[in-house]
C-alpha cells in the first residue's frame, strides 16, 4: 500500500469514528410543567443532550452552577426549548432561577 493510500485510509477511519460518536449521542426530552421538571432525575452519557421543553404556562430559565460544569440559559417562554449538552461526567443539579424549588438531577457517566 502506498503512503498516500495509507493516509487516505487513516483519514477515512477517523471520519467514520467521529460520525459514530455523533450518532451514538442521544437527546433526552425533559418537560417543565406545573413548576417541576419531569422526570426529576435522569442518567445520561457524556455527549448526550437534554432537550428541556417549557410545557408550562409560566416562563422558566435553567442553569447549572457546578465547578465542573456551568450553564445558564435565557428565559424560556411557554412553548420554548433549551438544549444542554453534557461533555463532562458527574452529578449536576439543573435549577430554575425563576422557580427556586424546581430541581432536575442529572448523572453523567
């Protein structure tokens, strides 16, 4: 095999691995309704995304304040959505600034 063919084969394998990682990531839907997250606990893998749907009649906002991972969304009006992609392992509390009693616990493996 020529050096060029080896290089092309290596590049093709790399692209396939990246595509496989992208396909392996999942998106889980979380509902915000009646001032709660449903479900209130989830387990995901690194690279997965939470799609948080505001199915409520109230405006919500989500944030994570953890030394390993921080996230803060804008306010989400009824019918709005927020996506959070988890790139690090750990246990994280997703909270709402507007409704402080709302809590979603996310365990990322």
